[in-house]
């Protein structure tokens, strides 16, 4: 298999200016570059730029994919929208990491699978995933939990992925709504190879999502209580072309201040989750096997009934059946030979049930003698023991 690498960058909050565009265009002459995106594919060679540096300086999101099994997502958010401490609780070795870059946090989500499977078209995936930036900024941490879970989920594919003592690690806070993911969260879970059985076990302790109503009257009252200096700072940021970030920050703060507190259940261990997923998978496969067996039994019963009906029709008019056998053989077509042999097998059953096996044996012997120069027909008769 030839080498393949895919690089994509998106500028979400603001487009690149002329100076930034000139800088990124200097990195590649083949990339598809606009003020908000950068896309390039490599079937040999490598990208000359540093994705980490490009995200730190210019872009809000990056997707990387290689056909040897590496998948990577970088997401940049203002530190005012997502706290470092909140993210660090979901970090997993090299699978989920976070760093600071000036006024930003950069999330680094990676999935590795050296099996060589290649079943993903990268085009459009980043556009589907990038919506989790706004969700994280609004206080929805499901994407972080999904990345944490996918990180440890690699243990099911690679038994050497982690040391055994990690088995006792406790899960971070379980966010609400894991049983009803958004489209962006579902795309992220698929990209990071999150196993559905593992997700189902994790979602068992996730309460239903209480969608924020953002009541206008409560929001108005909350804004009125903001200090004047704070309002001035926010208005200045809007004037500096940061309106989208300011809106997300205000909504997150409002929801944090007005959301009712919920007592979190005790965290499960990594071993609990992986064992639960294995048991759930085995139970699901058992149910599927039972359903498949039931369906096969139904089909077999229908087949037997249809066969009995055909035998009953043959018994009512055996001469017509024998005439049809002769007509099929005379066509000298291989498929008609097959049909004739199947019809003869049914006629044998009919005659056996009527204690007239000797008649069938005689007629079959006569048939073989009349068509002794048709070796392919005789081979079929021999195979059917006719």
C-alpha cells in the first residue's frame, strides 16, 4: 500500500489576513488555500510546515490522517472559554493532551491503529467535527469525555497500549447527554475509533441532557448584574472583531451561573468500563446470534413447507412432471440440466412415499440410456445419486 497523508486546517473565529496567507502559501504550492482553510494531500513526501505552529498562530482546527493508522485532531480555543484545569482531568498519555499558546488552549486528540485498516474518507470530516469547539466553549464537555474514553479504548485493540496499573484509574466527571450525542460529537467518536459498546457502558451513568433554555428575562437580569468595567472590556473585544468568542463566553458564564448543581456519581475505573464493554459486547453478540438462529429456523420452515407444496403438486400430475424433465433435457442447456435433476430428485421422493421406487428406478435408467451421450447431464445425475 502506498503512503498517504491528509492535512486540513480551518480558521473559524476569523479569516487569515494577507500576511498570514502569504506565510502559509510559502509552505506548499499544491495545497488548496483560502482565507479560512488549508487542505493538502501527500501520496509521497511530507508537509514542510509544522501543524502545531500553524494552529498556535493561525488556525482554530486541524485534522491529520495517515494510512498507517494515525488520526489526529487539534482544536484551539480562547482560554477565557475553556479552562486548563477542566481539560486536564480528561488527558490520557499521548491520546488526549492540552497545551497553552498565548491566550489560547490547544487540544490534541490522537488515535492510533497499526492494523492497516483504511476505511475513512477524510474530506468533510473536519467540518463535521469542528462544531465541538462551540460546544466546549458553551460548557458541554462531552467531547473531552469521548476523547478520554477513546484513548483508553485503544487497550481493546492493543494489549500493550498501557501499563496494567492504569486499570485502576478513575474516570473523570461524566457529562450529561452521552446517550444522545450531537452530530459533531458522533463524528469525533467515529474519527477517534470509539467503540460503540464502550460508549454504551459509559453512558449508563450519564444523566439526560438538560438543554439550557437561555430564558431572555433571566439572561437580561444576569447581564445587568455584570460590573461596568467587565461590560466595557467585552464591548471592546467585540469592536476588535471577537464578537463570536464574546458571545460564547457570555453564554457559558450565564449557564454556569444558572445551571442547577448535580451530585456526580462515583467514578468507575478504566477496568470497570472495559470489562463492562466486553460483557455488553458478548451479550449483544449472543442476542444477535439468537435472532439469526431464529430467522434461519423460520426460513428453513418456510423452505420445507414450500418443498412439500411442490411435492404435492407433482404427486397430482406425475406424467406432466416427467414430460417437463424430458423437455428441459432436450434444450441441452446446463442450467436446464440442473432444473431437470432437481425435478427428478423430487419425483424420487414422491414415488418412494407411494411405495413405487422401482418404477422411478426403471424410468431413470431408461432416461440415462436415452441420453448416454450427454456427459454433463450424466455427471449431474451421478452427483445426485440418480
